[in-house]
C-alpha cells in the first residue's frame, strides 16, 4: 500500500468513528425511566433497568404493566376493549402504550426528560 492509500484509510476510519458517535449507536443507554401519564399529567414513574410489575390505578380504571429487559408491556387492564394489552412491547427504539378508556399513556423517557418516540406510521386503519 502506498502513502495515499494509508491516508485514505485513516480518513475513512475517522469518518466512520464520527458517524458512530453522532448517530448514537448506544441510544438504549440513555433511557432513564418509564412514565405513566393520565390526562397529560405524570402519575407514576419506574426505572427502566429494574424488572418489575406495577399497577396504575386511576379514577378511570386499573392497569398493570411489566418492565423486563428494558422493555414495557401492558399485562392487565379492566377497560372494555382491551386493545392496550394487544399492543407490542415498547423499548429502547421508542413508542408508547395507550389505553384510551383510561386516558393512560405509558412511554419511555430519556435522561434529559424527552419522551422516546418512533417517527412514522405505527398503525393502519382499514
């Protein structure tokens, strides 16, 4: 390899390192807690890195979430439709679990207080 080849290789490796840092490959590390909101107000929070089950009881009804392996799923709800129990688990890639009858939103929150959401469409209605 010639000197110019080594310079090109060094530039490419440097650019790759900069992109690695800027794109936040370890973005799952920045999640701080799971928040429960009712009518837009936070009513409870739990650490995302501790496996637990927690009840969220409000004037609208009862829900139970399970936090395991840095992801959250709704395991119990006394709402009439039960759609919140059918939603996929949310984790480091973002998202939220919503129970409309109970006015409840479960979301991941970053260390800086920003909710971790997913861009784009998450459902299609027919």
